[in-house]
C-alpha cells in the first residue's frame, strides 16, 4: 500500500480559527433566533386563527421548517403557547421594575409605567388577544406561573398608585390598575379594523394621555 507523504500542518490565522465553544455558541444563537421566530409567528397565527385552528405544519411553515421540526424547540403546541405567555409576563414584570427603579416622583413613575405598557400593547396586540382567549389552555404549571408574574406586575403599579392616592384602600388601587390595563390593552387590536386607523404614534399618545388622566384622578 502506497504511503501518502505526511503534510506539515499549516498554522491557521487567529481570525480564521473556530473553537468548539464558538461553534456551539453559533448553533445556540441560531437555535435561539429560530425559537424567537416561532414564538412571534405562533402568536400571530394563534391570534388570527385560534389555538385549535393552527397546526404544527402551519407553525413550521411560518418559520421555514417542517411541522415535526417544531418539536426540536418545544415539546408540544401547548408548550409553545405557554412559552409565549410566560415570556411576555416575565418581560412585563422586569420592564416595569426597571421603569420604577430609582424614581422619586410618583406622578413621573406612573407616566413612565403607562408609556412602557402602551408600547407593549401597541407592539404586542397579537399576544394580548392570545392571552385573553387561550390562557385557560395552558398546563397548570404555566398558568400558575403566568398568574403569579401578573400579580407581581400589578403590585408594581399599585405601589406607585399608593403614593399618588395614599388614602385609597389596596383593593381600590388594584381595581384602578386593572382598569388601566383594560383601557390600554383593548384598543391597539381593535383599531386595526378601523377604515381610517390612526398611526401607532397617535394610538400611543391617545392611550397614554387617557390612562394617565384616569389613573391619576382623585
């Protein structure tokens, strides 16, 4: 058997080398981007067609993969629904805490909280509709987690409202917070159906002004 000459390994320029950890990170980033795309497209499809009206094939096709390939990212369609609503609840809570962190004036904090939530509502109308319609379809663990995160988010709001309305009982403040969410959350989705729908910037300004007027009023 003929022997091939042994070649002396050439040095690889540092910028061209790829370590296993970098390759793993690259795969991890690609997987994370695909998961984000699935969450976004699933929210859109669930909002438009209902949870039962969307198949795995629909979900896969929306992000350029086969239906069964969805299982590489989420254990089931219900797990995907849970991921949408849990992640949204986590982002609302962490965002709300950031908004009020270090703030001094309660009126300014309320305005900032409202702006934050209106931004969410305007950009995430699909998620809001999915939450309102399909929360009961979550498994027990995800549903309890979403509820807990939501209570903590309401607490962020009521802590600010308590400083604005120190004589109001806690149940009053919680009612005000939920009423504010109802005003803000319902409008961005409904205005899509208007023939002469306002711009997102106009929707934001109108909702923010109305919510602040309602929540700051005695």
